[in-house]
C-alpha cells in the first residue's frame, strides 16, 4: 500500500496558523508560570513542597477543563540539603560560596578540612595517580562552554557526577567543582551528583564561578598550601511518596500524544525556567488545542512529571505505569530547557516516517524555527517511553543564557521573557495540533535492549 | 596683585600627557586590586579581617616605595551579622533571600513572625497613621532608578536608614525593604541602616529584588494575610580598634594633596568595586607621579580609610587627627564608585579659584572626561576635611551598572574591567600631577558651622 504524501489539508493548515496567532498572544502560560513559582515556590523532588505542587497541578488542570486529572504516585529515595558552607582557612581566610550537589554525602559534623589540590579538568583528575591524595580536597576547576544548543552542559556535567567518585578513589576527603554554569554570579549551581559507584564518593559541592576563580587565584598567590574547610549537612530517607500529575484532553481515538514538563525543581530557586516554564508552555498549548471546536483526533495527555532533578523518578515511573498501553502512545515530547525561543525542530521518528517532519517544519517556519535532525532527545522524562519504542520530538530552545541561571537561586520568574514564552506556546500548539490530526503515525523506535 | 592665568607649562602639559599614556597601560592597579580582594577578601570595618587589610596596606605601600607609611588608629563601635534568614510562613511557604542592614538590631532568637504590610514607597510609610501596625512586619517596596551619576542611590538609601525607624514608631516588629540596587539577582544589598533615632528602630533587612517581587506577588495572590518570619542575629561591641593606613610621596613643600579610597568593605563580597578599586586606582596613580624625576611640588598623601561602610569612622578620625595641619591640605579627593570610566570632572574650589578647573579639564579631555560643576562631593571619607575648609574634586565615574553589584556578594574581582580601571588610573595620575604642580592653591571652602 502506498503511503499518502504527508500533508495538512488547507483547513488544517489554517487552524495550525490560527493556533500560532493565539499562542503569540497567550496569557495563560504566564499565569501558570507565575502561579506555580509564587504559590508553591521551590519544590524539591519528594519534599512536602513537591506534594503541594501536585495539589496545585491537580487544581490548575481541573480549573482549565482537563479531564481524567489524577496523581500517579511512586516511591523514591529522598535527599535534601540541610546546611552548607565553605571557607579558606589559610593562608587567606574568607568564606566561599558553595552548594551541595544532589545526593552528596554529608561531611562529619563541624566539617572537613584539607589542603586543596586543583585539577584544571576532570580528565586531568582521572589521569592522576590513584594514591597521594589522602586527606586532600580535590578541586576540579573545569569551565563550561556557552552554547546555544546546550551541548556545553553535556561536557560539564561529567565533573558533577564523577569528581566525587574519582576523588574518593584517591583517598581525598571531599571534592569541589567549579559550577556547571556560564554566569559570573555568586550563586553556585547545584544538580544531580552521584551516578553509580556511590560507595567511593566523598562529599561534593560546587563553587560559584567567582569563588572558583578566587580559589584558583589563592592557589597561585599562596606561598604554601591552601587549606579549605567544607561543611555539608544533608538529610535522607530511604523511601518517600512522590507522583506525576496527569490531565487529558480526550481525543476521538484511544491514541495518545504525551507532552509535559517536570513539576519538581531544585530547592535553591523557584524553578521558573527549570521547569515551571515547561509546565506552563505545554499546558497552555494543550489548552489552546483543546479549545478548538470538536475533539482532537488523538488524546492529548499533559504530564507534570515529578522528581526529575533528583533522578528522573517521575519519568521512569510513568513509563513503568503505562507499559500496557505503550502501543497507544503515538508521540512524546517534553519542554525542559527554559523559556528561550524555539529555534529548531528535531524528530526521532522511524526512518520511513521521517518525511512527516516536513509537515511540522512547514508550519513552524513563520516562528523562525529551522528544520533539525532525526536524533531528537525528547526530554529526560520521556526517556522511559522512548526506550519502549515511542517516537519523540524536541522543540529545541535557545539556551545561550540558560546556564547562567540553571539550578541556582536565580532561577526565578523575573528571568522569563513574556514574548519568548509566547513563541514557545505558539510552536507547541501548532506542533501538538499537527501531531494529533496528521494521518498515520510516526513509526516505532527500537526498544532499548532489543536487537536492532 | 593680579593672578597669573591658570595654565601648565609646555613641559608640564607633556608630562601630564605621558602620565595618561602610562596610566592607560598600567598593570599596578590591577595587581593591587587582585591582591587585596584575594589575599584579604571581605574586610568589615572593625573586624579582624580589616586589621589584616591594614597590615596588607602597610606592606603594599612600603613595597611600592611610599614614605612615612603608618597606621593611624581610632576606636569605633562594632556590628557584624551572625546569621540571617526569612521565609514566607503562609499561605505560600518558601524561603526569601534577605540580608541584615548595617547596625540592625537582632530579632529574638528563633526570629519574629508577623503579617506583612506593604508600602510602595518610604513616603507612603511616612504618611501612614502612627498606630495600627502593632505586631506587623513593614515592607517598603520602593524601587531604585538606574542612573549614570548614581543619583538614584541618594533617593533609595532613605528607605534603608528610615524604614526601620518609621516601622518601629508604628509598633511594627520588623522592617523589610526592597534592596537599594538595580539588578535582578538573588543577592540582597546590605548597607548602612540606622541614622539617628535608633531607639525606635526595629530589626531591618533587605530582600533581593527578585524576592521583593515575589513577596509583592504573594500579597497580590493571597486571599488573606501573608505571614513572614524574619530571623536576624548580630554581634556588637562598644569599642574596637580600627585605623587608616597612610603613605606618602614627599614633596618639595609641606603642602599636602590627600587622596585615597576606603580599605574596608561589606562582609558579603570581596569589595572589588567598593572600594578596592579606589584603593588600587589612587595608589597606582600616586606611584606613577612619584616615579617622575624629582620630587613633586606638594606631598602626595595616599590614605586607605578604614570603616567607611559602617559609619565613615576612618574619614572622621582622619580629619580629627589632622586638624592641626589642616591648612597644609591643599586639595582632597576619594575614589569610591567602582571602576567604571571617569566621564566628568567636578570641583569644589573657592569661587575665585574656579578657573583652575579648566587646567584639569583640558588635560583630561583626551580621556573623554567632560567638564562638570563646582559642587563636587569629593567622597565620604574626605567629608571631614572638606568640612574643615579643604577644597575637593570628584572624578565622576560611570555608575550605570554599579548598583547591580554594590554591597552584595557579587562585588568580586571578575566584575572589574581592566581597560576601564586603567582609564581611571590615567585620569587620576594626570589630575594628581596637576594638583601638585599648579601654581597657587584652590582657595578654601566655608568651614561647616561657620557663618558664611
Ligand atoms: Zn529540567
Ligand atoms: Zn534541572
Ligand atoms: Zn564605598
Ligand atoms: Zn559602600
């Protein structure tokens, strides 16, 4: 059977255009964003604040007319910072601005003191001998590249998860990293720390970029050793309850398009760009499509995933809970890169369905969105369903300034630009409408672990 | 006797020009700036850190060849922050970023909780009735204008010193202000609080601008009262020893030109722009003039004033200690507005000596410095000698961005631009040389308190 050439009808093309017009004037996304960041504020995965965020999400989705609104719970381990401080003890006594990395071990009460050994990069630490660092504090001073597509982050996060492990292997008592961030403010960037090998990891914190500069200068100017004291206190629990908030715009068929953002944030800021913006953009876009006359062809499912920052627990739980209906999932996508404009549209469709990307690309062209590749990531929280074969797309956002704010106290509402937020809503509304209405699906991806 | 028209000789004009050339390539100011901010770091007036800064200053001036290097001590009351925190208790529980204002009283241990009453301006608070605020927390949400000349600051600081007094008069338990700052980062701006009337003042803190936004939004979105808890703990001492660091380039006469910056900083940052830059600029400029062949006509005295931030104790002590030689003080000036370029030259000469301003203006023209007025402030630390009749000048710096950083943790070395710093050194060197060599003096100002 020959496939129909992928295309929208004239009426559909006009509707997509009208959705873009509406998105560019949208006020709902801002209201959602302001409401979540003000009325809930910081909402660490697994915390009472995240539970309040779920209640907020349920109330918001119901008020907006979404159907089947529910919380899908799961259990997860809990980690939270209690206190954190650092100071140069000698030869230049002064405080340093630090923040504990996610899942860091605590130091002994009263802190741990050691001579600082600096490595310009993680690679240099990994190449260092495995002895000779007993009692030392390892400092990985690797900077991060500013990039539009966020690729500098992929390189920088390696030190965030590995410095503590490599330091521990070598007998060090703690590890410090230069923040994985591109700004020069004294707000250190937190973020997930440990990945595996947790046994050998030592307490781990990030210095703000100016403090990393300062420590590097102190090492240069000191005539002898530079000694630092680090005090990190944390609390943990083996298991707490968290959950995903789900709401739907029911379609004419049982096929599902799943989109959303993550509801949790790091504790330091109010998570305006990471990821209340994603929640706001996808919810507002779905609402615009839902407000069209008649039901969409496919069900539009908005998910506010929980506990992404601390281990993608919500995304994994979603995939697990929906395994049995995974074949109904036609497409998945997450908005989780702030509120910078969408500038590229990436897909991960099966090879034979790849031409359908052109339909989206054509509709998005007026928003200055350029065609991308077929290697879309899709978002951390759709990783679970992607691994089960569900195609994904990425509406790639301009992240040039994203890592100035990401995972810092400075991730607050004032950093979001309304015009840019609206461009996102417009792009997502058009995308979502087309994904819902287009004839035929987007194929299936190889199931992870399967022979290909 | 007819005055000679004020002018430089050709040789002097050439020397001034060569000093500007040298200033524009100067490396000394940066080295001083880096050394002070790295090796001492934060240096609160009256603290052990400020004592280390004095030792640093003495060593630095001696190493640079200054003569009569000494510390002139004085006694002062001491205030320091111990801890500070704030949080919205209800209806939207979350932390707020605050910092105690200088000389704030402590709250009771465990903090003080109250319903927030917002005033858009200090004027609105001052116009409010004197009862009805018992147990409340007063929030003065007045914003600050961004200006090149810093005039927005003069308006904004009124709330910093008066909010706590006005709140206390009305029975409130604490006061919060929107930071006197122009940035949007979660680093609140500290600064001198109380001015007089301390008896009625309540504990006083500044919210960062994003946190002031947040509190204002919470008040708008709450259906009922918004309750905040503020916990400020401070330590004080009736009297500690501080001091001014003084060094000289001896002249051919016993006339003195006194210049400098303040050595102390607030505790939150390393005081790179406020005021290590002033220390660096004036010391480097004096060194350039001192390196000329032969002695300057007048003695160039560099003073690193102590404890400016917490009450201008060093500036007052200097005037007091040097009363007896005040007539030898021909001119005074301080650099205390960061490291932005000098764009205007203001004087405060006697009316008959005002034409001498033209000599400076002519020399500075190539640095894009525009002639100013004869109402120069001179700097907080020369206020004492100005009030005793000593003429002053102000090398006015571009402060458009100064209050993004001023009195915050973000006042660090990375914020200083080397090219701009060098332009300052060039301007100060030319100014200082001319002030030293020009025939005749700059008159005397009315002594404060005298009949005019
Ligand atoms: Zn995220
Ligand atoms: Zn994140
Ligand atoms: Zn100052
Ligand atoms: Zn200051």
